[in-house]
């Protein structure tokens, strides 16, 4: 048995919202080292975003403590759609799209959890085998409609209406927990705070079908809200995805490094595997030397390395350093596209042009007079080089495979000029 008190650690990190049987789970962990626990995700998209990452970080902590995590990919439930967090009916996906998403999410999870003491199960394995009559006879009779209506996720939808399809989702998730408990000896389910009703429904079903003494536990994670009261997980470009093609390692890194001092310690506790002592030390640095942003840099490094690996972290830090220093000439085209994705943009053709005219045409400068003044004062950089001659010719073919010209005005005001034939 492990000597590490995982529940005490989770409480210190502020990572527990509700537990179905706190004393029972603590006793089980003291007496057993074979806890298996699961978290599910439906393949409604081809990537998770950082909001989804929260319960999986808890699952990872259990894995590191020596317990057995199970990921359930909802090939069955995903064909219906969880009504949680939605105001209207979900658009159903085709079987082909669901399968593509299943493969993508499976690959993501394997990168995060590795292959040691970990497994992925698709709930289509059992849900797709249940006939309508079996569903009603073997499971439906154990669910009281009045109790189902009182679940928060359903009650919040009653005013606008909810279909029987989405209404029945909680039964399917309860079946998941029952089958995992019965066939795979999984004792605990974890999820976001909005999953409490689904989790407790699963435990109730287990006790009705397998006996009141059957070990089954549930744990939910608090809703993540930023210090300013807004929803966690969004950036200027929208959702922050775990897929590097949707959110580059550089953008991912920047999301974390730009966190508010009021939030950074909470995120260090949630999203890193640093020790209590290391996080406490960083908390003191936030108070004593906030301008150094050491906590934010550590947070960005740790989470980027966890999601994108050491290579992704190195890429993110390289692009960050280049844009901060202005030394962009050694960046690749792909790195430029990552780093300046949200910078002001302009388009030009392949023709060489005098720098003054170029700056005005790309709207870097409002007038030729201002352009000449800024050039002569050394405020204008073309592809990382300071240009102080008003006679300089901007030749788009000279850098970045002729695809871009990077203009910097002042310390860090970039404009990305795309070159079109």
C-alpha cells in the first residue's frame, strides 16, 4: 500500500468539490492499494481543451500515487450527447465522425497517461449491445422519473425543453459505472461538478444490482472560475486546445504565462505535479517579487511540458524569447505563424518597395511623415533588423521563404505582412 495520502493532497490543492462517501473512501485507501478509478469523455470533438483537462489531472495524480486509472471514451454515450452545460439539444454526429474523434482522443490520452498501469475502454463495448427491451427491463425500471427530473442538469433544461434522448443520458452513464464496477473492478468515478447527478445515479444502480455493500465511490472537482469571476479556459483566440494543430505549443505556453497573480497559485496546485513545498515557495515569490512572474513561468513550463512534451516546451520558449527580444530572423515559417497568429496583419505582393511606402501601405504608419520620423529614430525593424535609412528597399523574397515580412515598431508592436503572388 502507498504511504502517500492522495485525499489529503487533493484537499490541499482545493481539488475536491463533493464526495459520496468520504470516510468510506479514506478507509478503502488505507486498507487497499488496488483502487481503480475512471473518468469519461465523449468524442463530440477531435480534441480536448484545458477545461476538460481538470478531472484528468486528478486521474493522473492517482496514477502517480500507484492507483489504476481508466479512461472511458464514450463511443456509445457520444452518439447521444450529454446535456450538461447546454441550453439546447446537441447536434448528433455521424458514426464516421464519432469514430474519427474516438481515435484522436485515444491518442491524446495515451500521450498524457503513457501505457503503464493505465487503460482506455470504449463504452460502445456494452451500450451498443443492449436492446431497447433489455434497456427498459434491466435498467430503466431502477430509475424514478421524479428523481431524474430533480437532477440539476435536467432541471436546468426543463424550461426550454429536453428530448427523451438527452434525458436518458444519465441512465447510460449509470450503466457505464455499473459495467466498469462489475466487469473491470472499477470502484470510483471522478468528474466535474456538473457530473454529480450522473455519478450518484451510477452508484445507486450498482447498489441495486450488485448489493448495498458493493464498494463504489464518487468524487467531483470544483468549477474552475478565475479571480475576476469569468470562466476559466478561454483565450483571445477562443478555447485553448490540447491538440497542437488547434492551439500551438507557443499559444498554449502564452495562455499560462499570462495568468493573473490572483490565480496562478491555484493553477499551480491544480495543473502541476510540483510538491507542496515548491508551490508554497512560488506563492511567497508572487507576494514578494510579483514583477518577476516566476510562478507564471513555472506554471507555463510545467503544463506545456505535460501536454506537449519537452520538445513542445522548447519550441514555445524559443518563439517566446525571439518575439520578446525582437530577434525573429532565425524563426521558421511555422514558428512565425504560431507566434504572430493574433498580431495585426496585412498583405502585399512580391514587388520590392521603399520602406516609407511599405509602412504606409501596410498601415504600420498613418502617414509618410510619421514613417520617415520613426525610421530615422530607429523605431522600425524589418525581419528583425533595425532600418534607419529612408531609402531602404523592402524585398519580400529575402526572408522566410518569401512568405512573410515581419515589421516591428518600437519594442514589441508587430505586424505580420503576408506576401501574395
